[in-house]
C-alpha cells in the first residue's frame, strides 16, 4: 500500500500566473497523491481559484511547469486532461432546462465520438456516478428546479463521470447550508478513499478543512504561507498572520481534529494595555474572564495547577502565570511568586474558585493585595459557602475581604468591565 501512495498524480514547480499583467501566483510548488484530500485555505485574492485554473490548464502560467502523472501538461490536449481531471467550479451557470442526467452525461464528452454518440458503457458510468452522489432519484428533473445542494451534487457527479484520477474543487460548499456542506464533504472524502483518487479543494471554512482534509495549503498573497496537517497549519499564529483574526484553537472533543473559535474584535473604548490585571482563579472559573480581558490588558494569573482548564487557557493565550504541579497544594515558592505578580499589578481579580486546604493560600494572597492597597474585584457566584471545603475558614476570610472590595454576583462581561474601569478611574486605593 505504501508504494501506491508514492505515485504523484499532479505536481507544479515554481508556478506563476496572473491576469492582464497582474501576477497572482508567485512561485507555487505543490504535489498531490492518490487517496488524499488537500485543502486550499486563504483570504479572497490569495490565489486559490487561480491555482485550480492553472492546474486544469484553463489558465496558462507565466512561468513554471505542471506535470500530470509525469507528463508536461502543456503537451496534453484538453480532451486528454478532461479524462484525468474532474473540476467542480465554485459557480456553474445552468440556465437551460437540461435534466440532471443530461448534465452528468456531459462528463462523458471526452470519451464520446461525435459520429457514434454515447454508448451503453457511457450510460452505465453516468448511472453509477449518480448513484454514488445520491442524484439518481431526480435524474429526469430539470437542473433549474433543483436546490443548491442538489445542483452541487449533480456537478460532482458530472466530474466523476469523467472517470478522473484527480478532482479539483473550487469551494464546492459555497452558498450551501451547513447540512449540505457536511454532506458534500463527507461524500467527497468517501469517494476519494473508495476510488483511490486525489483531490485539491479550496475551502473557506477552516473548521470544515480541519475535519475533512488530510493536509492544508495555507495561501497568502499568491504564495504558500504554510503546508502540513491541519494541526500543524491551523494555528492561532498562522490564522492571525493570514486572515488577520484572533482565534482560539482547541482539540475537538469528538473527532481527531481541531476546531477554531474566532474571538470578537475588541472595542477601542476598553483598550488599555498600560494596566496590569492579575487573576486568581482555577477549576475553569477563570477561562471566560481571561478570554474577555486578554486583548484589553496585560494579564497574569496564579496559582493554578497544571492540567487545570484555566492553565490550558493561559497557555493558549500566552498569559504569564504561576503554575503548580497537578493535584498538588500551593507551595511556599509558588505563593511568593503569586505575591510578586500581585505587587506588579494594578487590579487583582479573584474568581469563584472552590477552596480546599491545598489552595487556601490563593485567598491569603488576595488578602495581601487588599492589605497593601491594591484595587480588587471578587466574583461571588456561586456564593462562597457552596464552594468552601475548609470547614468554614475560606468562608470567614472571604466574607471579611468582601467588605473591602468590589463584589460581583456574576462574571458577565459588561458588569466586569464596568467594575474594572471603575477601579482604574478611582483615585482611592484598596476600596
């Protein structure tokens, strides 16, 4: 099996293409193997559609070479290319009332003699292509009466009727509802494996690309910015550089893939990178607050046990923190580091973290912050008594500190930001 995967279906070297003197592709080198689906990701204008046009010989390169199964594509006729490459375009104009069957039969054009017409073999291949794409049930219906998802499956069936070794797909899920997007990509993925063909597909949704693609080509400004598996390519840093968006990348809880969560753009009204906020959290109680504040302020955290979800968030967002070994009590050394971060901060927030004997020093550190006059905010939801596992010691200390701090009954963004800016704007400390 390994030897079969060494077969290169199509490859391009130093590909440069453009339109009317404007260069779009600027030296692209790629290859496609049987049995794999490679996703093309990048912003509008990155060159995804241009690359697909060049690989299918629709667009002549300015420079570079394309080899189709080892043969220079320039030496091959369009009919020969159509026997090896099936193209599913982003937009297909179908104004005439051809039936779905007629459309799929068009995929047999490279094989049909103008004098003999279609054969029984052609009809068998068309029927099979319609069966595997679940389009046979509306074979006699006019293409103009089909839904967007049905039309797209018919176009895919037409490409499959060519018996290609390669599928080039230009955003095959564009303009489709999410259910049709998943259905289409599931179908493409299955056909690639069953028919042992290779596919290169432009996909606009990185989450779909992560779930379905074996590898990702990330494009920017006509060049390949990165290439590899979805986990290697779809990083927060790469997506920021290419799409100019801030995202969180997480492991999918069900599939062996990642998923991307875009972060809302920060309102300039709240930007204040000069202020330092220290968040005492743990047990997942700090995640929402850290996501909310990390683009607005310089943050630090502590003390958090490693493997805690709050520690994972700090790692994702690059937040400096004090971390303790998993399931271990706070050490004297970690406590001192926590105090040092409190000293360097303008505002100290303590979340509704559960307290046991092992992390009671976090509450002691918050007491220190109040005693030295730091501006403080406490999140008390649920109430301290329901999360005190110290026989009342945490409740007693918490309630005493609450008399000297702003106390919020929840961590909702609007109330928390208002409280922070009240603290920043206040000339009085320790209140």
